[in-house]
């Protein structure tokens, strides 16, 4: 008996970074009309949910996550009319559109904060966190996520303002009911315009600890991570409950919460399929691989074992399934490319890339594919620091220098960890600028676009793009969509090194995903006879119920 599912439970999402997707007017920057022109590609891939990174008006100090006007499309991307056309054209192709919505903070250029600069004790002061300093020092010892004090002094006054991220991203005071009502009105404006939901940025930071106290320093700078006083604080749930009731809770919308450091064992209120504050959250447990908490300095990255990736993903799956929904992903705009980050050197090829795709695409939840992931896009080390646009890259370079690394060493660290690895332009063909623009691209185009591009991979039935299409088509097929949407997930072969394996099953079907994440062959004995549905190699060695997987081989099997 088929279950009554929400539309987004069978969807496969495609994330677009608008600035780098396709430039329609030759100014070197991707735009909404460029996305409209490439909607057929998104449909052809088989995805039916389009997630757009920020497109609202912004000074772009952090690529749109510093909003100066929540009601306007930034001119570099187009107009509100372009947005309406994008929603309309996507709908004609059966594609829903969701927006990235930045709620924790706004730009220092927003009209509310501009009024504060004129009068720090005026009407808009309580829209933000303004405090007088402690003598010559900021109000507390919190360190911003991008380094340095989380407080910036307002010129010509005794007041400082709080910013958890860059100093141009001013934290909003969600304890203020007037502020909340204005944010709800804005969200409803976009829902009325036709978007199908939101990805809510940094919502776990919206509630601050009462009194904004200092904490014991956790670094030689005498500062402490802002996370101690701002992450998942008591009272956050009241904000989220009210937000849902007054905005997206009124309709059939898809809403993702960015829940950093959220404990999977306490997520019932947030993403319960019965009455969660959100439809789902991004499952980010694998992002902790090799990273020290609570601070993450790129030069402190530690080695990790591929089996840790398996354990991180499958542990959270078994906790969250079947009562809660999640969004699964390998790549996004905030991390280097999975092809380089999640694979050992010997696996950085078609087999490794396709193995990663099969590994996560059939997990419990709504999978997200980040633009170019389906092509096997790789990290790209820009020659000089000045070539990087990403503010965190520059901050991490300076942190590395301050900790004694040479200029060359610090640049290498910045190149490896930069978010611009995921933000340089999408390669559409092997021509000038990869077919992204007729002008000068805002970020350099990877020279490997001669080999890695849409046009070439479209024509090659053995390309990574072609394999992604096969994986997506099977997930959305009438025969298997039900079991791959709601089927129970059960890990197996967890004791076998290098193997990432699980079943998806219901009363009538049982599928097995088996991935060999290592550079050596291995044998696996299966409990039942089977047939092969997908295989990233041309053959599968088998004898009875025993199979032998080649290095980085991945198969999807159906129990008989």
C-alpha cells in the first residue's frame, strides 16, 4: 500500500550558486536569466527542486549573506520580474524553486542599521545587539566565526554592535517582536510571489544567551568562540514555532533549516514528519571530519579514515529514520569539492566520483546535488591570494600567518580549504570561459573545463553526468521511488573495512547499496540471490551469493 507522501519526499534537489551558474548578459556574473536559459538542463538531469543561493540586494561582502534589502533582487542577478519568470518557467517543467533566506543577520547597509548609525539610541537600536564597552574593551570576549572580536564599535559613540560573522553582517535581535513581525511579513511576500519554500540560513544562532556573558578564553587571543553564547540557546524553539505559524506553516511548502551542531537525538521538534518546525535539516555530520571544535582553523585539519565518513552518515540515518526528514548532500557552496575532499588520491576518478554519488543518493531523505557535482568538478587553486573572493579564505590565510606559517604555506592552506573551490564558474563547454560568459568571469575558470564540461559529458554515455542521470532516473522511477523514499534503512557489513553498505526495504522490496571506498578489491557474501540494478563498472564478479567489488566499485542490487 502506497504511503501518502509530501511532494518533496520524492524530490531530488539541484543547488545553484547564481553568480557562477550561467551569465546571460556578458558582464561576467551569473544571473536569473541565465538560470532560466538552463532550466532544460536541470530538468534533463532529472532534478525537480531548484535551490537558489542568496539573490536579494546585497553589498556582497559575503556573497549575498549580507542582505541590504530583503524585498529586492540584487541588480547583478536581475529584477523581480526575472524572478517571477524563473518561477513560472520552472513550474512549467515541474520544478519547484526555493530561496536562501538569511534571518540571523543583515548587512550594515540595511536601512535599519543605517538609522542606528545616525542614532544608536533611537527607534531601531533594539533591532540589533548594541552594548557599551568595558572600558576600552568590547562588551564581552566573543570571537566571531571569521576571526577577531565579534564586536565592532559604532563610530562617534560608546556603543558596539554584535556580528557573529563579518563586521558587515550585523546580528538581528529576534527577542524584539517588532523585528520578528517585519521578518515574517517579508517571508510571506516571497511565498506569495510563488517560491515553494526556503533554506533558512544560520537559524541556530538566532537566540543569544541572556546577558551576553563572557566565557573562559579558548585561544591565545584571549577570546572564545561565539558558539558558547549563541548556538542552540534556550528560547530558540519559541521563535521557530511562531515563525512557522505565521509564514510557511500556512501552506504546502518545503523549508530546510541550517541547524549547525544540532544534536540528532534532540531533533524531534525541529524536523518531525508530524509537526516539525521545518520540513527537514541538512544532515551535516560528515562536515566534522578532520575538523577540531569549537574553532575550525584550516591549518589544524587532521587526517581521517574513510570508514569515519560511513559511520558519521549511517549513525545519523539510523537515529533520524523513520520519524524525521533530512536533506542529504556531499557538496555545497560552503566547502571544497567532494571529489577532492572526500576521496583519497587513487579514487579521484570516474569510479570514485560515481561511488560517492551512489553512496548518498539513496539514503533516507531528500538528496541535494550541487551544481557541477554531476560533472566531477574539482578544486582549483588560484595562483595568488588576491584572486580569491571568499572572505573566509582571506581570514584563514591571515590566521595561518599569525600562527607562524610562511606566505607560501598559508596560501597552500587557503587554496585547499577555500569556499571558492565550489564557487568558480560552471563549465558548459570547452570554449572560452567554459561557455559561462562572453565577458570576464568574476572568478577564474578552471583550465580543466576542456575535459570537464556539460557539452562533452552529455555526448558520452559513459560519463559521470550520464551515470548521475541513471541514478536519478532509477530513484524517481515508478518501480523504485516508493521504497527509496520511505523504505527502512538498515546498515550492513559495517565491520568490513572500506565498505559503505545499507539496505532500503519495505514489505515488498529490498534494495542494497554497496560501495567499496578503498583502493583494493574485497569480497562480500550476501544473504539472498539478487539482480544488479546499477553498477559503476562494466561488470560485477560474482559466484553464487558472493560478489567481489573492484576498487571504488559501487552497485545497487535488488534482493530476489
